[in-house]
C-alpha cells in the first residue's frame, strides 16, 4: 500500500504540513507515472512479490520507499528544508514460516523526526514508541531496531532512480517505466536483487488514479498489479535465482491520503483467473467508524471496474498479538463484493508479519496472504477462485480498534 498501504506517511505527518496546490490534470497511466514530484507533502513507491527460487523455496517480499516534505519547513512553512526519505521492507519465508523486517531512515529523515518527535509524544502521551523515539533522537541516534542511512537519499527523475543508501535502490529499466529494478540490503541476512516487469496495463486506482480524501486530486495512485519477476534473493545462504513468481508495484503521491487520526486496511490481490484487485477501507481511530471503502478490479486486458460496495469481516479468532509491541492484528478476513458476486477469504501465510515503523504505534502489519473463495456465475454456479495477496493493517493499537475486535456475545 502499503500504505501502502500505507499508508505509513499519515502516521509520520502528525505535525502540521504546508498545503500545496494539486496538479492541474490527472497524469496518464501509460507510460507509468513513476517520477518523483516536487510540490507534494508525501510520496511513496511500493513493491511486493511472491516467488519460487531455483531450490524450490517459496519466498515473499514487500518494500516501500517513502519521501516526505515539499521543500519547506513543517514548523514555519517558510524556511527551506530538504525532503526526508524512509524505507521499510520485509522478507517472508513461506516454507519455514519466518519473517524479517527492516526500517531505514536517511539523515534528512532523522532531522525531520527531531522536529516532530516532541509533537508526536505530546499528541500520543500513552504511546511508548513516540516517547522512546524522542529520547533516542535526543541522544543522537534512532531507536532500535531502526537503521540510520549515513547520507541523504537520492531521488532522480530522468532516468528514474531512488537510492536510499548505495544498496537500497529502485530504478526504471524501460522507456515506459513499466519495468523496474529493485535492490534491498540493510546489512542483515537478506539481500534482494529483482526486476519487476509489467504484464498488463497500469491500473488507475479508483478509475482515474485520483484518491484524495478531501478532494480527489489531493492524491494520485497508480499500480502495476501483475509483474513478471526475475533476479535473485539471498536469505543468508547465498543468492538463489528466481524461477517463477509474480510481483506488484504502486506509486502514490499528494497531500491528503488520510487524516491524522485514521487507520486503514489495504489489500492487493492477484487471483489465478487473471483478476487483480486493489481495495481498502479507512477507520476513524477515535470512534471505530469505517469509511471510504474502495475497490478497483483489473483484468489481463487492462479493463477496470470500480466499486464501493464491499463487505469486510475480520475473523477475531485469527487475531495475533505481537510479542514485541502488544498490538493485536486480525490476520484473516472474509471480503464480499456483491456487484461482482465474488466472495474471498484472505488468510495471512504466517501471523508474525509485523514491521517496525518510525511513527505512532511503532508498527504495522504488512504480510503475505493466501486467497480462496468463489465467484457466482449468472446461472448460479459457484466457481472456486484462488490466489495470493499482500495485506496491510495500520492503527490497531487504538482503543476503538481493540474494542471492534472483541467477539460479540450474541
């Protein structure tokens, strides 16, 4: 999404930001709009992949490259301030049922956090992660387990390239920006070197790629929902060539994806019948109210269908409590799309797929999932469907969310 799908940006933008004018016209979906933007408050590039290696191992990857700020101070709205960059990613071993997650910030991000940490701690006095972050930054370091990138990140337009430290990059390798090369190496066991190449036209999320909360043009969102995957993944025992797999890439930018007190649930689903679905719902963390549900379907020819008629049901029995943060996440859901006569069950491949973040709550759940369900045809026949997905859950440490996960006694 995350966050898209996150997405995480909203958690970090707890301080007031300078409002900038939206773009005058929606960009086109082709060539894929991948270049960074100067006059937006937040922007991110997201990738995920499910792959099989030459050794027959099944692995999954998710990563998000974030960019914050529009070039001026968040405190006075006048003074120049360089843009901040942040990266999170995780690698899940689907056979061994393990996951490792990473969180890296460049020096500009650290400077940004020093400005907003006191405001975050004041706004969230019971949030231990916000208080810990303020103390660590005051001591000249990032709180564990977050990693400092030793220099400012690079965001280049032509040709497109992000460099968040020399070993963490995302770059275009085709003229139409529908093939990208991603490398990830935070110095741990996992080393990623993959190329994702689109196998269908780009999705304009919501139909036009306009998904702003206040007004549609406050936020733009485009996705390459079905990509071939090539390259290698090294999880500690040497690089293994990818022999099969499919990937996904998002690019999102603008000024108002969510309000400051919102959480969200996001899914990117790839069905074996060729259907891809990007959908979400948002939640008011104070009241638990659900709003702004939206789903975009795309088939192998690039034909899109958009609907807001979605029924979400988390399974309380699937809830997993993180031993690191104490946050409870619902890791299995049933989702119905009545207009498409489609019923899905989405289950986390493993429950422990939490990712640490530099923001309120200190974590999100972003994980690989298995998908099953059925599509009802016009003649009443139910056809089984299967697939894979990534799911992103944000804001599950709020009182309203905790209450909503308590099973009814009726």
